[in-house]
């Protein structure tokens, strides 16, 4: 994999909102620092998940300044909601069928996010960041050539990588080369990660990240050419990894197997 490099980085301070594309991040044990620091729950304290339905939440951009503890949301119409992300009441929330402790983060955002979601929602912060697979899935990686293979299967010129909401895109690899990295140490910029398994895909990958509309049949395409593979999750596309040596990662940094 000589010549493999970081092609793009993506993250979001609030799980389920629009992805941000920084040039540089810090990779810590929990994953990309600041990634999915907050998430939304419904009236029954269950994770609000946009999978499989159009949601204007995907068009809301977020920024969190850890130094000042200020969260800022930028809505598609230009409205800005900003305030201190003070954590208050303790909650027990349901996160993908598992319970975990969290705290309310009241502010100027709940009413507008509830309007966009079409149901009452509340912003909360977990004790740790909120990756779907815990610390074993702290960082996610995907070869850009894998997107090219899927685009060929679908008969389109290009697939926007934001559909897959992965932390790191890696250029200079063969399609799906990352499939073989499970259990191996991978140097990513100044950090080292060990992939733990493959990322099973869901209906959100069908949705256009600029409109929230479902306009590409990604799941059936993945099933056609990857559905019979013996990997760790159904409809596999990319890998999730534990962080064993924290460090900074920049667009253009080298990626090597150790």
C-alpha cells in the first residue's frame, strides 16, 4: 500500500447532523476529538436516528468550541443558534438497544431541532463520545477506490463519500483493501489504529447529503457484489478501528500497515 494517504476527514459534533470536513484532527482513544460529542434523544430518552427517512437534521451544521464550551448550530436557511453547552440533569438513555448515562444540554436548539425532526427531541451529552460501536469502533476508515467500485456497480460517475459518514477516506489503495486490515496495526498520520471489524451499512447511505432525499440504491448494490462475503457485519463497506496510539491526522498524511 505504498503511497496511500488521507484523502479527506469527516466528523460532526452532534451525531446525525451534517458532516464537517476539517483538514486536521486529533485522534484520541474515543476517536476523532469532538466527533459525536452530543446526540439527540426523544421523549422516551431513545437515540433519535435518521436512518431510512428524509430528515432536515442532516442539513444542520454544528461547531463545538471545547475551550469556551460553546455549541453553534447553523440551519440551512441561515439561522444560527449558539450558546454554552452546559450539562445539567442526569439521564439514562437507550442507544442502539443499550443503555448508557447521559446529561441534558439545554439551550436555544431543542425547539428548532424538534420542529425539524417532526417530534420532540432533546440534546444530550454522553460520558464518552457516541460512536455506534463503542471504543472498538472509535475511528472509521474507507478506501476511496471502494467508493469507485460501488459507483461502477451503480452505473454512476461518482458517489459522495459523505453518504457513508466515515472519519477517514484513504486514497492509493485497491478497492476494499481495508477489508483485510482486521487485527492489524495501521499507522494513520501520527496515530496508530487497529481495525476491529467491518461497518454494516444502513439506509442513510441512500440519502443525498445535500438534500436528505433518498436518490441512490446503495444497499441493493452492496448486497449484489458484497452480500456473500464472510465479514463481520452484513452489507459491509469500510472498517471500524480502535485507537491504540493517539496522534494528529491531517489530509495528505501517509497511511501504512505496521
